[in-house]
C-alpha cells in the first residue's frame, strides 16, 4: 500500500511539491499518464516511486524493489469535443492566460484582439465553462479558475494540436558558424520573435542554444538573410507567429509562457532546467 499523487502529465515545476509530499507521506509514488525520462531520473534520485500509462514503474519500498523501463505508450488520436482546446481555441486560451482580465471583454473585441472568428469565441468560452475553468462572479463578471490545471491542459493541446499546425519548416545554416552568433541575426521584432532555446537564453542567461525556434510572419524574407537551407534534421525551426504583441513590440522573445512550453516539450535536461527557471521567475505567481 502506498500514498499516490495522480497527474495527467508530470511537469518539471511540480517536482518541488512532489518532493514535499514524499517527505510527509511514506511510502509515496507518482502515478501519471506521461512522465518524461528526465523527470523519472529525478524521482529515482529521491527514491520516489512512479508509474506511467505504458507500465513503466519504479518502486523501492522496504524489501520490495521494482523497476521496469522502456515500455512505450501507443499513441491514439482522441476526438476533441471541447472547442476551447482545438487549434483555434488554444490560441484564444493562450491570450486569456496572458491577460486574465480579458475574460470579461465583449466577444467582438476579444475576436478582434485574438484573431479568432466572432462565431468561435462563444463556443470557446462555453468550452472553458464546461471544463470548469470559468467562475461566475456576478451577472456580468466572470474570472478564470483552476489556472494551473488550465495551464496543463493548454500545454497538452499546444504539444498535440497547435504547435504541429504552426510549423512552417526546418532548416540549417549554410555557414554553421552563424548558429554560435545567433543574436546577430537580423530580425524585425514586431514580426519575428525568438522562442525555445534562444528565448530561454535571453530570459535567463542560462542556456547556450543548440536549436533555434523562431515564431515569424516573415519566413520567406528571413531564409535568404540568414542563408538557410531546407533540412528536416536542421536546427532552425520556423513556426507561425500566432499572437499579437501588446506592449512587447520591442522584445525579441516570445511571451515567457510560450517559451516555457517550447522548452518543456524537449527531453533535454538543460532546456527543462531553464523552463523551471522561467516558470519560477515569470509565471509562478500568476498560476498559484
């Protein structure tokens, strides 16, 4: 018999809380649909048990030791019925996570601001309400609730639905030396923003980028300027810039929430460590 913390997907920023629970409750384990290898290693270092949906398990309790690894989960496409977590819905939810007060905007204004069709706004808001993420305050005012759970739901949707749809191509530099001098690459901040590793470096000064994630509306203009060559195994990844900047036109990096999501999607310990720093420094207070 063990105490268990149940998660849809274990996140790096949740580890501190897991470590606290493991001290308070013995024996203790984490049960989650998905646990990334780097997080499993961190749990094993603390002798904290875990079990994932593929059947991978670690348990070191008294005279019992179980460790099964390498089992793969069969990916299954699930029908998405909640409009808040479709490609379009995820774009609007991203804006609401960045601007919590926008939940009370008139639908027409919200549509103009997010680029979402007016007819979809009502469906997305109803989807958030049905999922338990909107709390009525009075007849005219609502607020977001369960924000940490909404963040986890958005991260899953971003990985599975939105990010693949935004992908514009993968490239490599004709001159490999340009990667080491990436900050000198010309870009127009209103149309192009760094995501992923370069943005993580700009936000934390803690990460030397091995891959460049770029959110842009000017891919065709950047390719000759940066002397790029199409390469599926390249280290320059272009994605559509899907949000409108508000007061951050001059910043060269995407909103920290998006940078955090990019870094969390990697299995690279360097990136996940940087993601944890971004969460603690830029996001944590907004998701308590």
